[in-house]
């Protein structure tokens, strides 16, 4: 049940909820495609897509139908038993990614933790690294989730403060610098974990060739390369996976968010058998991971991505959006306009990004700021050319304004 006065819902959240988020003062009640509506009936363009989770658009009918049908039959068995949906999901993901094995989890952070465990155990079993000494190199500006282990190797103070001591075994390297990465690798380095494009870091796109060079360096040193494509994967950047822009196939691929089209938490780690054999019964698991409801939803979500050619759509529309943004969003206050596919950022010279996001919402376009100076523009991949142009007509004057007026 929703109330037509957004203040009622906001007050309830502030009274009973923990203050771990600072959402814009918009209370949403319905979504369809690239649009969402608030409790007063106002329509907005969704230009965040739940951080890529609703790449297929809100409430895609094929995915909703799969969810409803499966929810009425069987939702959860735990992995103590087989179910009749998991195998189809695993096969679909394996064929799509080209990896031999898939380990299902629920959230992106869980999948990252799974990849960390795999890299560590692989180093102990295959590289003879002394027990307890394995190191994983991570990147400056990283965001891989919110667990205590993951925030411990972040260099963003807001993510780390008050949650120490950090988990040992992680080394921070500057993102985009292969030479520095090579110097930081040691005999005890078992893995390198990075995002092909840093989403929460501000849509940071490394120079061309960086991923290829990291791939070559890891191969040379016998170190596993893990790519976190929770945000970038499944069409967002204009290819099914961002690593395909450089043909830099990792040893472990981490997926989530759009894997379920925003209807259910589903994530996974993909790897070839040599890596995935480090897991044995009892060594890792999840009560909900691989449940039949999530599996049915994931299959439908992947079918939509492929059947509707959403990666290709993202590439074409992303080029169109960037062309307009680079033409019209200019001035001394603009530091950069960048993007790949429908993962786009406007970066300012100052910390105005939150005020810009508020002004965009007032104009009918929902976006979100990150790192204080960056506004991300990430609409659902199902958005049409006409809808994109309409949204940009609303957004461009605000994004380009020398002074933001709330």
C-alpha cells in the first residue's frame, strides 16, 4: 500500500530505518520499461537502472511471467537437493560466457567473496603459496560491495571508517597503471581483482589496452585475473561483457544485477574447471544460491538480453547520447564527459554532483551522483531512441548549467 503524500513514506523510513542511505526525496510506486512513477502519479525517466540491475527495463513482461509461474510451483529447496531449474540456468550462463563452470550466489558482494575464496585456494593448491600468505591485488577507486572484507580493501574513507581492522591479504594498486601492478606482484600474489570500468568510482574507463596488458601480465606470472562485471556485464557497455572490448578474457568472471532483470537477487562466478575444482562439498555454499525461483528468472532475463539485442542497442544509443552530451555539456565547470554504451558520466570540476541530481529529479530524470563530482547516466537498455532524446532534452540544460539552482 502506498500513500499519495511522499512525506508519509519518507517519515516512516527515517523513523524506523537505519540511515545507511541518503536517497533523493522521491517515493516510487510503479515502473515500466525506462519509466517509474511516484506516489503522486508523476512520471520520471529512470537513468540509474538500479545500478544496472534493471537493464531489461522495469517489470519486463517475459521476466515477470517467469517469476510468477515459478513462484506458484517451487521457490526454494536449498542446495541439499537438486531442482529442475538450476541446470538450465547454469548451462545458459556457461554458453553465454564461454566458461566451463558456474557457481551461483545471490548478491554481487557474495559473488566477489566467492571469487576471493577461489583465488586464494587456487594459490595454495596450485602455486604452493604458504598457507595464510596469499595476496590479492585490488585497484584504487574500487567498489566491489559492502562486506567487511571488501570495504577493508577500499580506498574510499566513507566505506572503511569504523569497520576495521581490515582483512589482511590485499594490496592496493593504482587503477590503469600496469607497470605499478607488475611491481606490486610477489611470489605470494594469487589474484588480481578489478572492474573493467569503475562504476561507483565515477565511470572511470581505463586507457585502451589496459585490460589486455593486465591479462598478459597475469598469464605471465601465473596469477588469476578476476573481473567484477556486476555493473558492466550483460550488455551495459555495448557488448555482452566489457572485457570483450579488448578480448581480455579473465580467469574468473563475476556477474550479478542484470542477471535477473531486477526482479530477484541472482549472481554468480564463472570460471573454467581447473579453477572451479578448488571447491568441494562443504567448502562453500548459500541457502538461496541457485534456488529454482532465481534460476527461472535468470534464464528469462538472459533470453530478453539476447532476443532483444540489448547490447547492440546500448552501443548505438550510447554513441548517440555521448555525441549530444559532448556537444552541449561544455564549459570551465565541466571536467569530462565520458562513457561506453549506456554507462555514461558527466564529471564536474567541483562537488556539485548531488545538487545536479536533485535538479534532474525535479525535471523528471532520476540519476545519482557518485564521488561528489560525478553524475551517472545509465538508463535501461530497452529505452528507445525517441525516449532517450526526450530525456536528454530535459537533462542537458541542467547538466550544462554553470550554476545549479535547486
